[in-house]
């Protein structure tokens, strides 16, 4: 199976952004479809109710508008409706209505009869009737009026005009409001992710700068010390200018300076590999681990009962690795273990062993330090997170990036108990 390249792998931030976008889109779509279904269902119910009412009116001879008792029945039938409705007679005169902004009791039936007969009526009554007629025009633009025809004939007995419930109008805005709300939440979420990402970048850049200074500091300090030693011998030389330095001391000084220069070159190689696809070679991981242990042992307290680093190496298959980068990751693990030692003697165990199934090689770093709480374990690999006063919170993050993104392996905490120590594991595919 082909392995994904470094550039094709998505970061956690990218995965969260995609998940947020997809989840918000699905939520908006679900609310939109549900609201639209409710709107369609409610519209259908209103139309069905109106048609049934129209047939009922026709069957009951409701258009006999000269009968006051039937007009009372009109009002009683439609009084329980919650949507605009107007019943007109065969001449288009409104006879009964509901939810049109006017109380039917304010327009006496006798006034309607007088107006239809051409008799004068009060101007305020005429204005009220015109208000209802104007509403009829608006209702007809929403829905076609339902004609009331006497059963068995083609005699028109009036029409039923109806609109939509007010709640239906509000529901029509719900999908748009939902989409706008989800878009706002999505924007806030993306903005939050951008802020977090910027903070992570700042932490990474600050950490990288400090890590660079830290990596270069040790060999540079050593070189300065050797240079000072040579200067001291030069200043104490006889007047003839000849530097009389013991050959053994001179050889040791040159050897140490060469070692420090080699260290500087190694640091440069490490940083040149960051951000690019490093060249991996099939090698035995044990010599790489041994070299790191030798280097770190020289940096640990050497007094009796102080700190000791124990080693255990088992025969293991070769793995594809970049020596410079893997050494960097191991140094960070060992430095982290050293900083966690809160008791004496401090013990760090380093081992290399194949997995039982033979598909991976594990490099295990175990210490007897202060250990980590569950919360600290969850955040241990976050850039910028540290429990040390002078820590930069980048060592474990860089180590995980080196192991997982560059070597296709895993770096994880196998076990950590407060007060009893921590076990870190690098698992590399064999």
C-alpha cells in the first residue's frame, strides 16, 4: 500500500475545519428540508380545509345571503380558523370573513344589504367594506379563489377566498434564518480556528528559534572554551612566539573541536530537513540510538547516585530512517526524561526491540521521574505546551512530527503514573 507523502497529509486543524463545514452544511440542509416539508404540509392542509369549507357552504346553500340565520352560520363556521378567509356572494360582496384585520361585528349585515341594494350607508362602514375587498385582492394573489357552485347545477353561489396562516409566513423565513445562523456559526468557528492556528504558528516559530539557539548553544560554548584554552597557551608562550602545549592536550583539544564542529554540521542538517521530504535509508536503528545515548550521557550529572542511563538492545530488523532527524527526536525524548527526574538516583532505561509480530521496531525510553497526569498526557504533544518553567513546549511536538510524518511511525505514551515515571515509545515500521 502506498504511503501518503508529507504534503498530502491533512493536519488536525484541517480535519476539524472540514468536519465543521460538512457538519454545518448537513445541519442547514436538514433544517431547510424539514422546514420546507412543514410549510408544504401546512399549505396543503389550508388548501384542503378551504375546499372542504367551500363545498360545505355550497351544499348548505350558504349563498342565500338574505337569510340572517345562514349568515350567522357563516361566521360560526369560520370563527375557529386561524388563516385569512373571506366568503363572498355571487356578486362579489363580502359576507363573512376571518383574520383580515377587521372584526366582522363592526360591519352589520344590514349595512351590507343596504349597500348591495344601492342605499346609502355610513362612510365608516363603507370604508370597512372596502378594507375587506382590498384584502380579497391580496388573498387572490396568494391562492386562486374557490368557486361555490350549487350541487347538480352550474349556478354560482359565491366564492371562497383564502390566504396562508401567519405562522406559515414566519416558517418560510426559517430556512433562510437557519442558513444565515449556520453561516454565522461557521464563520465564527473558522475565525476561531484561524486564531488558534496563528497562535500555534507563533508558538512553533518561537519554539523553533529557541530550539535553534539551544541546539547551537552547546557546541558553540564548547568551541569558545577550547578557543580560550588555546588563547591561554598563546599568551603564556615564551618571547620567541613558540606555543609549548603538550601534544596529548593539543590532540585532545583538536579532537573535541572537531566533534563540536561535527555537532554544528549535524544541527544544520537537521534544520535543513525540516519542511522537506528527507531521504530515508534502510539501516539498523541500534547504532543511531547508541550514539544519542553517548551524547546525552555526557550531559547528565555524573556523580555517584545521580543519574544513570541503562541500555538494552535486542536484534531487530532494519528500518527506513533518516539518522539526523531520528537522533533529534531521540534527543528530545531523553532530554524530556532527564527534566522529569525528581528523585535520586534517577534512572533512564533505553531499549530497542522488535515487535512480536515482526512488523515494527520499538525504541522505548522509560524514566522513574515525576510522571504525568491524564490531562498532561493528552496535551504532551501540543506545540507550546510544557510543564517546565523554562520549557518551550516544542521538543515532543517536533519528535512526533519527525517520527510520524517523516518516518511513517508512531510516537506515543505507553504508560505514565504520577510519581512513578513515564514510558515513551517510538514505533518504526520494519
